[in-house]
C-alpha cells in the first residue's frame, strides 16, 4: 500500500485502527464506547464502521478521547499500585535468575504468578476507590487478546520451523555453508545481513525465528557462538524493522496514526544500519575464524516434502503481509491460515504414504511382511535411540533425520506443535499481562506525560527506547500516541527508531528476542544476551547520534 492510496479514507482508517486495537489507560477498549449516530453496521463493530464511512471521523475521535479521559484513573500512589510494582519487580528478578536457581525452575513461573497478583490488586484498587470493576474486566480481556495474537503467531512460526527441521531444511543449509567454505565469522555476518534486509519485508519476529534455526543447525555444540549469532540476529531484525512500517507493530502504529508517511520511513535506514553494524563490529573479534567441522562421509539431503513446506512458509509470510496491509486484518489470521494449509498438506502426504504402503504390502505377500516387520523394528529403534538427525538446539527429531530415516514417515504436524517451546510462550503471557496491569493503574500514562512535559521530546524518546527493553514497546508507543505530544517530524522519526531498536538491549525486550529464546532455548537465554547488553547499548546510542546527523534534531 503506497502513500497515495491513503488520501481519501486515511482519516477514517486511522481512527478505525486506533478504535479497534487500542486501549486507554483506564482499560476501556475504544471501540466499545457508544456514540450517537453509530447505526447498523457489521456485527463486529458498528462504531468502527461508522468512523470509516464518516467524514467527521477526526472530530469524533477527539470527542472519544475526551470521553475516555473522564474514566482515566491514576492509582499510582495507592497501596495497590505500589504493591503491583513490587510484585512485578520481584517476578522479573526471579525470571532473570532462572539459570542460577536451577533445579527445573522456569522463567515463566514467577512472571505468571506475578501477573495474576497484579490483576487482583488492580481489581481491588478500583473497587476500593468506588470505580467500575467493568473497566478492569475490559482491560484484562484486551490484554489477553493482545497476548493471544502474539501467541498464535509464534506458535505458527515455530511449527513451520519444526517441520522444516524434520525435513532437513536447516541441516542442508548448514551443509551448504560448510561446503562453501564459510567460516563461523562469515556465517555470523551473513545471517545478520539477511535478518536486517528480510525484516522490513516480513517482520522482525518471523525473520528472527527463521535465522535462529539456521545458526542453531550451523553451530551445533557451539553454544557461545550460537548465543552471539542470536544476539546479532535480534539486533539486526529489530533494526531492519525500524525503517519499514511493516517491520514492527510500533512502526505500523505510527504510520496508521498519520504521524509519519510511508516515504518518510527510509530516512531511518542509516540510523538503523548503524544500530546493527556497531554491535556486530564490536562482537566480531570474539568470534573464532575457524570453519565449521565437515562430517566426512555424511550426505544431508532434503527429505520429500521439504520444498513444498518451504514454499508454503513463503506463501504464508506473503499472505500475512497482504492480510495486514491490504485487508487491514490482524497478521495472525494470515499465519493461522498458513498453518491450516500446512496441516492439509501433512494430511495429504500421510494419506498418500498410507496408500502406497498398503499397495506395497499387498504386492509382496507374506515374505514381504517379515521384511516390513523387521524394518519397522529398526525404525522404532532408530527413533528411540536418537538415530535421526539432530534438531534445534539439543532437540532430536524423533520422526526423521539426516540419515533419511524419516523419508517414508507421515508428516505429523501436530507432533511439530508439541515441540514448541511452551515456557517462552507462557513467559510472554506473563510479561504482557503484568505490563497491561501496570498500564491500567496509570503508570504508563504517568511515565509518558512526565517524560514529554518535564524532560522534552528528545530525552523522552531516548528514555522510551531504554524502557522498552524491559516493558513491551507496544503499550509504551500507545501511551505516547495517546498523549499526542507536540513533536516535529525528526522527533517522531526518533521515537519510531528508539521504540523499534531499544528492545534489542535485553532478550525479552522484543518479540524477536522472545521468539529466539523459544527456538534456541539452551544456547540463547536471558543471561547469554545480558552478557552483550553493553555492546548493544553502544549501538543504540550510536544510532541516535546517526539520526541527529542525518535527520537533524
């Protein structure tokens, strides 16, 4: 969608998107607020439909914001609010100490418990102050909806990755890089470069998950190297997504709100490149320049169905972009549709194999049955004993491997779903719900108002990027867009940059980092990323200086 196509209905579209997707600080979904004149329309949201078709949409939006301001509650100075912050900090610290605590302790445990406690405090606070608890209910449901969209998106992406892993796609990529004579250091730069240029077309989450699977296969047994590559990929994917409205949800929010036009985003290309190149150059000397070991006598080839699954994944990415850009539907609908098509293909392939197996058994007779039973025993032994190829980061694929044992097996997509890193997904639930609860208590709005009125736009924008490394950048960007501070084009470009790349400072600061922790759970952790946080932070401030040099202050 180009800039010219936004002229006629851009105002209505912006309002509709904001009304359908946004939440004010009191927890009221904008689209749920009734307005006069909102007649019969699609059952999904008559108010949004009325805004899309109404030439007075901007005026209605201002009235709507005034209406929401009446319901805005500041609970930051109550004991409920203070306790909520303490609970969040405690849960966050315990999640960080996952490796130190050990003994099966997972990062999702404390943050999930913290989320439940925070929302109980929110409900008690509203009730004790005499406010409507219905506002809390709507806020909780909105945050759950936000989580479900990200959860299903990650689930679909990881399922595709696991399926391609089963079919030797990444093992073949590794073999290609090894046979090409590329060193570990060269592969570090190649994967980072691909991530930087792919994320503006796809999105940073899909890009990071895909490239993470490649480096996991390449650096088998080299946990330190894989961790460094993952940090590089997260930084590159987030930086690449910052100069495209389709690269990250925060950039899309700024574009949909009309703060920046489509042709203005490329002005962030040089600052984004600096954000990636500076940390990469600083990490470069610590990467060994050796060539990944070549396994003599081993030939890795794609299993039947690998090309089809890769094409399905590519089609899913394109379909997701079209769903989002042209139909203005949530991207997760495109991913779920692609997952459905993958299941259809898996069913068709399994049915085809069953038919071929049945005709083969009928043709070989009783002697063939003995051979078949013998081969089945060998297959089971291979699966249990780990005869298949090595999967992602310590995972052995029970259904196939580099030796070709999975060549004649059904493609069970539901088994690929089982291999998802559930701890990471549940952890992401906890983060979204904790931050959402603090937002309902008024902390995000207070932080935004204080920063832009007391500190000025430039300092506030820089601080927002730093805070987004801890707090999800989506509610932070929404808080900024809700307060609508008076800023120049250069300042809006700066907040777009900092919100997009600031999450790279910590592994949990962006969806790309969280997704990679799910794909490479043993090598890439919070602690392994934290080791390189100072380097990433240098790149963050360097990109800000580059922005001032290119786009002015």
